[in-house]
C-alpha cells in the first residue's frame, strides 16, 4: 500500500511538473496560434494541479507549513470526525437491527454440526475430552462426599417403615419357599449330627443316666432296674439314633402329614408376625440402634478412593475413547439431528445468546473504535489515512492537472475563434 501511494505521489508530482515545464516551454511560442493554445492548456493544467494539490494537502496539514485558515482539516476536526465515524457505525452501518438480521440469517446448526462430525474423532478433541474427564474425576472431593453419603444412607434407612417392608419380606419367604428350604436345611444338619458315632455314644450315655436317675417305688422301680440290666449305652444309642434318622427321613417326605402340619404352623406364625406390633416395635428399635451405631464413613472413603483410582485407570486405557466416548458422541449427535424440535431449540438458544451479546456489547463497538483512534497521535493517524486513501487522493491531483489542461485548450481555442 505504501509503495502504491508513493507511486501515485510521483505520478501527481510528475503531472504537475509536466504542466509547469510545458507552460515555460511554450512562452517563446505564445505569439503563434498553436503556441498560444498549448500555453493556455498548460497554464490551466498547472493551475488545476496546484489547486488540487492545495486541496488534498489541506486535508492533512498546512500547505508548505503555512497556517492558512481552513487547512489541516483532519487534525483540527479530529474529535468531530471520530464522533461522526462512531455515530455512523452505531446508527447507520452496524446497528443492532442489522446485526440481528445477519445473525437470524445464519444457519448455526447446519454449520456447527458438520464441523463437530468432522472433528469429533480428531486427536485434539480426544485429548481435550479425556483431559476434561480426568480433571472431573480428580477434582471430586471424596472427603466431602463421604459424610454426605453416610448421612443420606442413614436417613434412608431410618425412613424405612418396618410395617411396610416386613409383610413384603414374609411374602417373599413364602413365595420363594424359604420356610421349606429352612426346614430341609435343619433336617440335613440334624441328620449329619445324628449320623456321627460320637452322637450315638452321647445319646446312649444320656439315656442310661436318665433311666438311672428316675425315682420310682415298688413295681416301677423293679421294672426300671430290669430294663437297665437288659440294655446298655450302645444299645440305647443305636435305638435313639435310629429313631432320629427315621424321623428326619419322614419329615423330608413332601407329602408327610407331620411335615405339612409343621410348615402350616410356620406359615401361620409368619402371617401373624405381619401384624405383630411387638415384633414391629422391636424391629424398629433394632433399626434405630443399628443406624445410631453405624459409622460407615471410612469404608465409604476407601470405596470411593478405589473407585476414583479405577476410573482414572479406565480413562487412561488404550481404546477407551474409541470404545465408549466416541460412540456416545455419535449416538447423541444422530439423536439430535433426527429431532427437529431439539435442533430448533439449539438454533434458538444460540441466536438468543447471540442477540443478548449484541445488546450488551453493541455500544462497545464505538468505544473500541474510539479507544483505538485515541491511541494514535496526529502524525500517525494522518500517515495511516494517507497510506490507505492517499492513492485515490493523488489521482485527484493528476485528474485536476489533466482536466485543467484539456479545459484550457478548449477555452483558448474558443477565444481564438471568436
């Protein structure tokens, strides 16, 4: 730009020099018709060039440094010109309404979503997302989180209504046949215990001791002594063991009446427990004691510390982004693109915030221009203007000289004719 301006200046100065030289060169020939016409042309061109030089120079500075009135117009009227430029920017060129119209015409989602589609799998996006996820995980303060979780757990447990959940628990016991399974478990334990040799010996010894300790008179005393002389610990143990084993076997039979009676009795007891106020109150007390004495904060801290570390390891694992995050992003984008209502909502949201930004910062456009102009001193500002518009202004000088020359030729020609 500076080179072009200098070329224009040279051209303007050259045109003025040509007119001056032509005027001087035609002075000896002014008595001839052609000489007079040419001299008139060069004279008019010289006057026109000088006049336009004065006009162009007067915009920026005093011509020849002489403080002629109404010259150096830009430096003298800098504040007014700046205010006019700002007013034109804010009220004519860049009004809120014009900016709003431009924003409304922009299809934001049509431009943003293809960009996201292109960049979603890029290395830069991958690093940014993974870094963000890791920062979120690392900045979770588990020391503050643990007491909150402990408090919430205790609150939720305290709010559990035993009278609501006890019947459900009993119904589950019946539905899942835990009563039958419990009985079978007890029978297995009894059978295992009864089959032991030590059990048989202990039972025989207990039976003999019991017989010997029975106090009776007369015939009963005689009968007991006779019976004890016929049996010993081993025989009695075998008899009792056999009775227990037979009893266990009979209770295992699902159609055994004794088993059915026992299970019916258990189920009746369970049904009665549903509305047993004493049982409900006792369970509530147990619940309260448990909650009051329960201090799970350390275990919660330990759990979340391990979970936090494990989460970081998972994020750092090779392929985590491609396997989990990228498909999630793709699915979310596809879902959004196929939902016209959401797409319109996003479009409106962007425009709304763009409008708010314009409303809030529109006045700053003028202030920004004013601040930038005020940073420049007069010589710098004038130099910038000359560099940007100087080429066209210099052509005014050239045109002035040429037009003056042509007009001078015409006028002298007309004068010579008439």
